[in-house]
C-alpha cells in the first residue's frame, strides 16, 4: 500500500461515510492491506467499525468480479484469441476450466492469487453465477478475519498477527488442495 494511503485513511476517520469511501477505493489498490489498515485505524482512532468493514468487503468483492469481467472481455480480443491459440495456453486453459470453481474458492484465502485466478476464470468462461457466489460467500469470511485481527491488535503487532493469519490460511488451503488431489488419485 502506498505510504501516503494510511495517513489519508486516518485523516478521514472522523467522517464514517468518507472513511468508507476511501477504504472502498483503497481495496482496488491493495485489498488485504486496505483491510488491515481499516482495522488498525478503527482500533487506533475509535472509528465506527461497521462502515469500514462493509466498505472493504464490498470493494474486495467488486474488485474480484471486475477481474472476472476483464478476463471475459479479454477472451475475445485479438490478443486474447491469439494467446489462446497457443498449445501451452490451450492446455493451461483446459486445466483451469476443469478446476475453476475450486480455484476461485481457494484464491480468496491465498493472498496474491486473486488477480490471476479471477481473471483466468473469466478467460475460460467459467459460469458467472458460481464465481460471484463464491466471492459473495468467501469475501466476508476472509475480510472480516483480517479486519478483526488488525483491529484487535491495534497499532502494535498487527503486522505480525496478520502474517501469522496469512501463513495459517495458506497452510489450510494447501492442506485442502493436497487432500483433494490425494482423493482424486485414489479414485
């Protein structure tokens, strides 16, 4: 997150509507960091948590759906068509298409995976309703967990708690993926 974004968020903490708008916009820059910043600002400055949390949840979910829409749009552009004609890309497209809903669900809990996964889900024309439903279900869970971790930690130690939470989420997601793969190999 740009260094001047946290001071901006802090400067509008006294106005719940303005705070919500700034946080909403910040999710399009770096959604997890905006969520952590929201939690820290709410704890530090005693700002109302409900509006801040709703803003980061909505911004994150809308951002994910925008990535999906970008993939759908890019699928039929000249560059998208040319790219999808390559054998390696076709193979990757089939792999993603076969696992797209699982990937979309898992990407929510794996920071850094949302941009490629949601964009690829649009590129392979995954059904929009299940992708949106997955975002609607998983976004409040993950975003609330990050927000609450940062809020409870306040300004001191939030980064360490968030890193621990991210590691735990990654471990859980990788364990689920490995179990799914093992079950698939057993059949």
